């Protein structure tokens, strides 16, 4: 089972491409779930069928739904406070779902929660996620790093990736001062966030496909968008260009090569059959076709989060001089332009020596043990 994210600054192009992709995949025999994240009702409007927050069968191989992030997170909170195995402090149990605030990245987290539930409960080959928009996706992928950094600072990490006795000893508020169930809840939620964030990593088979106006496909924009996603471990395997290819920066055109495909389908409402036809036409123009890997069997959704001894990040348009790499609080910090990523690399907290190398557009990070250790 694979996760495919279609992202664009235009919600209409984003949903149209996701719909065409899902319908085409279903038509060629894939078992597909389509999740629309964005303006409520847009996906159903394009399909000409009413959709809501419950997956609905629209064809033998295709189920579709409109994600309402607030509802999904409220549902998750109710399950957490009333029936979860994670201990919840009594004060938090009193908080009703309607009292929860929104936060950056909630669309992505809610979509991944829905995708994980569907992957566990249904026999699926592919989950197509229409959204979040490109800017929202770039912001939301920093959420797991932020949560880890805050918890390390405040209480230390006592479980999961990054677990560290040193972080607990140096924390602003030792965990021993917190109620056991409160501390445990924070730790478990952080680990869960690591797992959901890690599901977007290219190593899991997840792929990102962008839809962009031709005039925006320039070196600065692509370095920001694709480079930022690459720094966080995401892989963009297709860029659908809307407009005249002559307007595309020739440097980018040459660099992307077969990854770039003209976006030539209408974005008007149509039947299921018409959307499947549009998808077939769209992917006929792409060198790799639908380009879906063979479905893989996994028993755990989202995948378990683990620390790696060596990290490889493919960063399109990478320039070595733009990187600033350091170590702080047992994490490797990589700064690139407007982005800063905190990475867990196994053994960095045991006195190992960090090594880094740029190999083409790949950044490789690893730890060498000190002599005598």
C-alpha cells in the first residue's frame, strides 16, 4: 500500500489532479481511497457527487471522502480522553472536543490519521491525498521536529526515537515533578507524531506530486519547494505544469526532464468515467505513466519510527554552500535557506563524531565512533 500526495497552491488544480489520478488508478485495477483536504465540498463538486467526512464508494475500486480536519481531530480527542490506553490526566479529560484550538499542520495530521485507519481496516493499494496546499505542506512537515524539541527542553525524552537520559536530567521541568499520567501522555503523543511524520518519508514509498503554473517553475521557486521537501525526506516524483511549457525556466526544464509533465486536462465538473479518461490522458503524457510502485505489505500504519545510523537526503537543486550543519542537544541541525531541520542520527549522543558529505544532490550524514570507544 502506498501514499500519494498531490499538492498545489491552487486548490482547484490540486483536487482535479488528485481526482484524475485516483479515477485512473481505480480504472486500471488499483484499490484506491481518495481524500480531499482543503475547501469543503470542492472534491464532490468536481465529481458531481455529494461527499462528506465518511469514505463513500463511488466505483468498485474507488472510495472518496472530503476531509474536515476539525471534525477528525475532535473525533480523535474523544477517543483519546474516553477510551485510549494512553493515560490522560483528569483535567484534560474535562476538555470537550469543541474547546480544542486549530493549529498549523492540522490538515496533514488529520489526513494521515484517516489514511492510517483506512490502511489498517481496508485492503488498499493506494491512498491519494489531494492536499494540503504546497505552503501548508512545507510548514506542517516541521511539526514533529518542533514537538520533539519542545518536549526535550521541557521534560526530556524518555521513550521512542531520541530517547535520552541526558535530556531528562537537563530538562527545565523534570518528569518526576509531573503527574505520571500527564508525562506519559505527552511522551506517547510525541512518539505518535514522529510516526505520522515519518510516514511521509520517501523510504516508506510515499511520493509527492506537484501542480504548478508554468511561470512559477523557476530555479528560485523550485529550490525552495522541492529543496525544502527534500531536506525533510520527502520525494517529489512528478511536477505537473499548467500552461505553456515555453514559460518554464529552461534550466528547470532541463533539470526536471521526464519528471515534468504538461497539465492538459480540464478542471470542470465531470462524471467518474470522464475523470478516469482525463487521468489516462494526463498520465499518458508522463514518461513514467502512473508510476506507482508495486504495493508493499506492511502490518503497521503509520510505520514505526526508528533512528538511523546514516541519513541520506536527496535535495533537488542542492548547493553545498547553502548548507549549515551543527549539533545541539543530541540532534543534528541542518540549515538551508529558510528551512532548519532537526535530525535524529543514532549514536550522536554517545560521543560519536558527525560526518557529512554532499554527493551531487544528496546530503549524507553519519556518525563515526571515537577511537577507543
